[in-house]
């Protein structure tokens, strides 16, 4: 007789024995997810939710993709693990597949298991091969959770661990955030001061190894730079022999209707880091992709980096299958088409809801930035509110969406809308309707 698996109280045990991350532990009672299919997942009480944020902006292929699951199982049967010093068929196959989709010229890879690790590797590589040590990041950014990557993170996840979280040589430059321009300027009259100021920083700091940017800023509000920004930054970094690192952990893998966000502006970074969507999040994989020029340095120098689970065959097999699925399902083209529709629907929410200060995005990657007052752009909450664990208006709106059957990620002042790239129009309508109902809560806040 088949053994009946005893159901345990997953939320209570998860809460008691594991950490809830990026939060105060008090008050955390995680919802149990039991299964997921397409753009939906189901909780332990049988409620079904539209996944309007692809979990953590990573389930780009949707849930239950059979080709990716089968590829993982097949690899597990054949060769689940090999020490990184060995060559494997799957490592060679993923490398070839990456050469086809990455910006031309990025042709040597380091495989690990998270975006954080991809950026840590990028910093080490940049510092070693340039012989310089400063990294310029930006204030409105997230680059990962460990020593170097959290030090290079501009958002408040860095605050609680300071001063230890500071790292010598990491400095911050201005954001390309037109809605809240750090120079108080207006595009296009601004002359893209946010890019030019980076040149001023590079010149006056000296010793700058690299500039790291999210080409489209993710969690911190889907900030799409003006068209001239990235090409200008590329010119500046090249002129000063500084490497450009594109952190495409979130913005890559079709999310904006291109394989990678830098493709939109035909910018070729020296290093591109990515993770999340590369396997559709079925298993954890990240890549640090470098140019041949960067790679050549290590022919005669020690490559001082590595992990036990680097180039793990299960992850690589999922990567190969996921790339085939992106192509078979034409997800890049589809995202471009559907993105226009999603953008239109979200913009219509701004007309109806006074609390929506800005709607921005591209492809299937959008944010609603909520404000107490549209004129002054005063936010409902601050970065400090988040770290102090104060109740946030965006979290209440996201909670209300959940009651309406739609899951949306909220972060300080933004709601992040980034559905699986397989989403259908009717599902977009369903998600936008849920937001429409929930935004009433923010509209009612005192102005
Ligand atoms: C732009 C960006 N970089 C790096 C990371 C870190 O990736 P991971 O959480 O896989 O370590 C994230 C995660 O959200 C991210 O969005």
C-alpha cells in the first residue's frame, strides 16, 4: 500500500526553524505554496493566485515547464555532479548556447548559483585584471547579499550591517532616475548629467576598476534609463579604461523584450552578470560572462575564485533547456508585443488612482511608484521605514491584491509587475483588475 505522506504544519515549522529574510522575524507567518502551473500557484488552503511578479522576478518561463523539468531529471540520472575541474558535455553545451544569446563579444563564463555570486566574481575579476580597486555603483540598486555585493548595493538592505558592510573602494554615483532626478533636472534638457557625472567621479577618484549598473533597475522600481544613458556610460568607461559591469540578474532573459536589457541600446559591457531567469528559476544558476580581453589576463595570472557547486551539471542542464524554451515559445518577441498592452493597462490605473505617482517599465517589467502627493512626489514610506519594520502602504496594497487572487512584489514605495513571459492578455487583465481594486487603499491614505 502506498505510504500516505503525513501533512505537517509547514508555515509554523518554517517560521519556527528558518529565517524569514530581509525582515524582522516577528510577525512573519509565511503562506504555504503547494503547487504551481503556468502563471498560477496554489496555497495550502487551495486558493489559486496569479503570479504577477514571477515569484522574485525569476520564473520567466512560468511554472511546470516540462522540458526544463525533464532536462533536470535526465541530467540527474546521467551525471548529477562533477567537480568543477572536469569538463562535461552539459557545460560545453550551455557555453555554446550562451554564445548565441549573449551580446556579441562576451565569450568566457564563470558559472555559480546566485546573482550575488555572479557579482562577487565580477568584482574580483575586474579588480584583478585592471589592477585597480574602486567600483562605482549607484544609490538605487541591489547587487546581492554577501560582502562585496551588499557593499555595492545602494538600497537600504545595506544599512543594518554598517559600518562592517562598507567595503573599501566601493563608492556610489547618481541614478538615472528621471522621476526623481538627483540633479533636479528634466529629460531631455538635462544633457544626461547622471552619465556625465560618472566621468567626473572616475577622473577625480582615480583607481576606478569598474562601474556596475543594472541596465534597467529592478527591485528598486524598474527604472528605465533615458536612451542616451547607457551608450554614454559605455563611451565614458571605455575612454577611461574602466570596465562596465551590466548586472542583468533581473533584467535579462527576455524580461524587457530583448535577451538582455543592454541589447536595447546596443551596449556591450565588459562583464555581464546574470541569474534568475536563466533557468526559469527551476534550479539556481548564475553566470559571470566576460570578454575575451578580460579573460586573456588570466591566461598568465591565477584565477583566484571558485565554488564546489560551480558549473553544477543539474543547473547547466536546466540552462540549456530553458534557452531552448525561450526560443521555441518565441518569448522575446511575445514579451515585446504583450509589454505594450501591459503598459497601457497599467497607465490607465494612474488616471484612476491619485496614489499612483509614476508608472514606468518596458516589456513585461513594470513598476507602480506610489506617492502620498503627486505634486510634491512625497512617498508614503521611506527607506528607513522598511528597515525599522514599519507597516508600509505598498505592502498593504500587495496584501489586498493577494486577497483578490493576485501576487505582486512590493518594495518600499513600488509595486513590481513582472509576470511570467508566457502570460496571456486575459491574465494581464486579471492582474490589473486586482491592482485596480487594491489601490483604493492607498488612495484613501491621508494626503
Ligand atoms: C539586479 C540584481 N542583482 C543581484 C541580485 C542577487 O541575486 P541572488 O538573490 O540570486 O543572489 C538580485 C536579486 O534580486 C538582483 O535583482
